[in-house]
C-alpha cells in the first residue's frame, strides 16, 4: 500500500481488517453502490478523452492524483494531475536485500508487464545500472520496515510543460518499493508469507509505482485492497497467467500530465503558496534555476518539492490531500518546518499570517 510522503508510509498489505469496516464495504458492493472516490470528475475525463473510448470498465476514478502548482491556471488553484512513466522506453526495475526472492519477483514483474499495455517492465540484475523502480527486501527486525508486506513511494515531475501547453510534464521519475517476507496473522504474530501472497503484494505495489495512488474500491485490479483477489493474482502470476488490468490500462492510455481537475487552496494556504512562488521568482531573477519539481502522493497526504541549483529546496505539504479531495473541500497546504523558517527569514514576517 502506498504511504504518505514526508511523514512515513501507509499501512502495508495483509493486515487484519476491522470486521465492521469489512461489513460496511460488503454492503456497498452488494448494493452496487461504489462511487469513484479519487475526488475528481471521472465522467468529465471520459467525455473529453477519446483515447479512453472503448476501454473496459475500470476504477480509474478511485485514483488519487498528484498535485501541481505549475499548471498555467488562474489564482492559487492547485492542479490535479495524472502521472505515469512515458512509455517511450522500458521501465527498469531492480530488487535487492536480505532474502530477496528472485523467482517470485520475476513472476510478479512479468505478470504486471502483461497486465498493463502501454508500458514495458524489465527486471535487471546489474547493481550499477540506473533503474526507475527500486525494490528493497527488508528484514523483519528493521525499524523502517513497512507495517504489512509492502509499501511504495513514487515521485513525479509536475513542472510546467514547455511551449504553449498549459499542462505539466506528469512523468514519473522514480519509485521505491519496500517488501517484507513476513506478515502478521490475526493475532499479530509474524508468519512467513506464502509465495502467492508475496507475489500478489508486489504486484499491488507495482501498481502504485506505475502511478496509481490510493486504491480501487472494487473490481479485479491489482490496486484493490482485497487479500483474496491479490492472492489469486499471485497464483496466476506464478503459473505464468494474467489478464489485462483495465484500471491501470486506462491510466496508461492517458497522456502523462493530464490535468484531471482543479481545486482552490483553502484560506491561509494561499499565503504559503504565494510565498513559494515569490521565492521562485527571486531565484530566477538571481540566475538560480529550479532543477526539479517533484510531487508525491500517499494514502493521506501529498507534497511538492522545488529543488534549486544552489542546493536549496522548498517543500509544501497537503496534509489532508485524500480526505479533502474526496469531500470536495478546498485544499489545505502548509510548508514543512525548514521551508517555513526560510519564508519567515526572507519576508521578515511573523504572526498569524504565517502560522
């Protein structure tokens, strides 16, 4: 399960599920009432995106988009962006770490490669080769290990697209997956993961690494949080089988950087956003280029990092990204602690306006 940037990662897969929550989900599914929950207008996208015509039913509308402040929009609007690998070359992956199950990993990667038309996944062994997705096997006793079997953090270039394009680049630049070989049982005891569990979990994390943040509410996509479906996907992968994933296939039909919607900033968030933009103007006027604009999105929050040639970086967080998107609320935004100090030092302002 992909986790929130900046504050750690979300809960991993294959954790015990609260019975009440499970019952509520089951009622919704049985009633056929499972609305999209990504917080953006998927119907408007379907109408305006001819490349999606004729695709099978998918849950693309459950995807949490990446934020961007660089789309050419009026005011302090925040763009909601679809990010993916561009598909112009293979996506390279490498795994390493204690107990790395090479054959299981290869089965998962090959299965996802079959499931997602429009992108080619290649697992490499050379430790010196540059890769797009790193998969790290972590030990049971490592403090930084995921809570369940896996978690993922992806970064996307959300800088403005060149020329007259009003959008953003929207290209994934790198992803990191952490995987464990053990999982908690219903009593919280750590047990070795079976092959189909681990393979299904890695397939799930690869779905996040390919750009789908959040989780599909229902269906057969590998980005659902449904252990039985993922175990079945893992078994099929180990058998060399697998069907096209309609949800991820829909994402890879879209142009990278497709703006899915726009949301206004909430109240005081505009003050922080304008402070970042003012610093960006000062940097350009001083001849200091912005060398990277990277967004990441987790289960709860999102963030954008602006990095400059002088080594400085400015970070703005969207602490309630998922819940505010889904509720239709204006979006909260705050700088991280270091950026807040930089803003105060540059502006000489303190008090409620910068709290």
